[in-house]
C-alpha cells in the first residue's frame, strides 16, 4: 500500500491547483480522476461553451452593426463550430495527464475513489493512505424524476453533437440552459426553454433578468412557463413532453439543464464519517469536514458562494496556505461576480441592501459606439458612497462586472475613481458615473 502526504480526489480546477501547489512545497501528492483529466470546466463546461459562444457573440454583433454600414448575411456552421471546440477539448485530457506524468511529486491515479471502512482510499484495485485527503469532485448534471426521463440529454451530450437537431426542448432557465439555448438558436435550431414555475433566473435581480429574457426571446427562443413535466415519450418525428395540466410540447431533441448535484455518491463518505447534505459536503470555516483528516473544496461543498471555477481556484489557494499552518485563518470569500454569457450578458455581484439606482446606459457613448441593443445597470451603494452591489445587462457586462468586483472589494468610492485617468472610450471610463 502506497502512502502519500495528501491525496486529492478530482482533477478539476480546484484539485489541479491544490496538486501543483502542494507538489511545489515538496509534498508527495496523489491525484485521482475517474473521468477526463482536468475536470468539467475544460472538457464539458465553461471552456468549450465559451469557445462556441464567442462565435454567437460575433454573429450578433455583426447584426447589431447593420445600421453602421456592415452588410452581408452571416451564419454559423455547426460542424465548423464543433471542430473549433473539439480542437481545444479533444487533446486536453491526454495533454493534462502527460504533464502530470512528468511531475516529480504528483502521482496520477486513474479510477473511482472510495473510502473504505478501515479509513483508507481504494482506487480501482489498489488501496492508498494519506495524512490528509482533499475532495474536489465537483458536481454533475441532475436528471428529472418522471416517466421517460431517459430520453433527456445533458450538456455533456449537447457538446458532443455531430449534427444540430432541427428543434430542441431545454428544461431549465439557469446558466447552462440559457447559454446552450443561445448557441443552438444562433446555429439554426428552434429552441423552447421550459420553466417549471414563472420565468426567472435564479440568483439574479428580477428586473434585469426579465430584460435579459426578453432579449433571449427576440433572438427566436420560446420560453414556456409554469410547465411541470410529468412524462416524456418518443414520437414518430422526435419526442414530446406532457405537463401536469395537459399541455404538450414536441421537439427533435430533449435536453435537461435544471441544475447540478454534488458528485459524491461513489466516495463512501459514510465509511469515514463525513457529513453531507443534498447540496454537498459540509465543511467548517477552514474547509475541513467532520472528519479532521478530510477537506473539501470547490463545487462539491454545501455553501452559499457561487459554484464557479474562479471560486474553486480561490478555495484551493486558501487551503494551500492554511493546510499546514499552525494557526490557520478562516476562509473569507470576497464579493464574487456571477455571469451568464450570450450576445448580451447578464452579470451580478454583491449586496442589494442599500441605496439602489437603475441606470439606462443604452444611449451612453460607450454603448452607442458598439451598437449595444440594451445596456442597463442596477447599482447599490452604502452610506459611505461606496458601491456594494450591482447587476449589469450589456454586451460589455463581463468587463464591467470585473471592474465592479475590484471597486467593491477594495472599497473604492466615487472620489477615488474621479482621481484616476482611464482610457476613453471604454467601459472603465464610465465607472465614475455608476456611483
């Protein structure tokens, strides 16, 4: 039985950062992966999705610029779009594993990891031990529980489609559903988004979320609300889903994007006394589980922070500094931006408890210059005049929300911004007008 200083379960962004960091400290590290090396983000998640979304953004920006002298009909070719995505994703896992194999202090362990009743870790047919274990297995797509759910595909399946279906139904209105719906629509599929309740985007300011959804609809995406799916069945030309009130929807392809659940069912956590909930692994303010030898980081945690790649990386960097510290500091997450990509983007950060103003920036020069169809910001400030939260809808929202993250976390007020000279015309040069 081989012994390690630390065994990390999961090779995604959080696990990878921990492994490389610990190895640089001279620790003997075992890194376990049962699927593709590198985890969800580069193989199935944000990276390939954003590669495809960049083409959608380009296509829609060209359409927005038609009144500025840009002419000609552009279209997306699905096979070429997938080829560009595959050029990134296909070699990633093998290349990642190859780099691990060259590492002096990291041993790559391929297989399913399960804690045994004698407090060891079994991976395939081999058993290992360590002074510390770190769980970074992330989440996986959840399936609806109704008759015919086997007809539904996941985002992983969507990102492997060789041919785009003529029509599709997507259950959900979260990040994944909204982004994949836009990609499929731009490439020529007729997409119907199905909301179980009223149309909304969980975790986002409703006023700007509704404006975002209107833009989604204007692109040709249908949104059906209050549709409680009770059954899915195969038809002669595709599939249909039936609601509890008798409505029917049909499409050539069914996709579920109603949420993700912690990937922990295979770990045997009950054998080592690690407490869990339906939302993930329970950990204290030091990211330590109920078993003092076992820690957890990233999306697998039961936490209030957004389950995003940068958050997972932040938690890994925290644990690197504190795992062996004599007096570790409790983790404190900074204000963290959330972002839904698209031809226009919806972004949010911080608190809404304070003085709030809504700014229509559509006719500001910065946005007129790039023909932004709708630019809105809802900004919250405190009694000191510092921005503490914001929601932004714009083609530039990804840039703006990062600027706002800096302003919020550094407690910068309007005077501080006005004492800066920023390049014009840019989104940054407008920051002083958000206070």
